[in-house]
């Protein structure tokens, strides 16, 4: 199954094998859906919207499983569950990263970026959160207290998407500067030259074997 979010504020669940929509659209957001994430156990989906809320859904019923979370982000641009599924992170227009418990309680606010937060990822053990921002930096934070540990600089425009390699030795970033960059997390330096596109990048992904970047 694949879930998608739209400018119309609705989510849709799709059957990949049949190429068809499953059931009715999921309604609740009042503005564009900007980000989605499946929980690690695939029992819920979180959506973030330009209405400033995070909503969590049961994929089997298309119903919300809890009241919406009023995030204070204004626009929610990024949402990501930890590998353990016990918490999730959000980022948005207000430059702040927020960590939430599984039941939607705010755990911590992480401040340090100077512009919107567009992408997030967690270390496998849940100890660290990485963020990519419109301030053209990538930052590594301790999830327990929000302490900033590393700032990676090299992009010349907004960072739109980041991913950790499966072995967590490298982080890959995609930017509006038309480049993909690979970072060595032991040295915190860029690996090789930037990988260039003809136009700005909005998303990237790494497969489970870590051999390729898409």
C-alpha cells in the first residue's frame, strides 16, 4: 500500500499491485498536506499540513486515531517517526523542531535553525535527530535534550531532503541548489564532488542495501 497527500487537504490509500485507490479519501486537514510518514509497525500514518496540524490515521479504516496536534509550526513541512515508534519529530515554517511522544505529548522544542525545517531523519537508536533547513545547513541534535552536535555546510540553497545510509556512516542531502551531496558522519565532511541535476531537487531516497541514491 501507498499513501499520498494532496493540495486539497485529503489523503488517499492506494493498492500498488492493482493501481487503484482503496476506499474513500481521508478527510480532516483544512489545507495542503505537506508530509507523511508510516509508523515502523505500519499501524498508523502521520500527516503534516499547512493548516499547522499533525493528524494520525488508522490505515485500515482511514479514520483519525487521536485528536489533531496543534503544532505551532504554522506550516508543517516534515514529520518522521523514530525507529522504535515511541515518538516522532516534526519541523516547519517556524524554524523549530518538535519531538512528540506516541500519544501526542510535546517532549521538547529544538531551536537553532534560522529558516524553515524541510526534512528530518532519526538515527536507528533514536538518540539523534538530523534536520535539513532553508538556512542551507544540516544539523545533528541529541534527541534527549535538543543539544546541537554538528552543523554541516556546503549547499548554497535550501535543503529539501535528507536521508541516512543504512549503516549510518553517511548522510545524503538534496537541495534547491540542484545538487545531491554525500556527507561522512565520522569526519563531518563532504565526500567527493556534488552530484548535479539540471534543476532544483525536492526529494531523495536510499534503498535498504545502501547501494544507490534516487
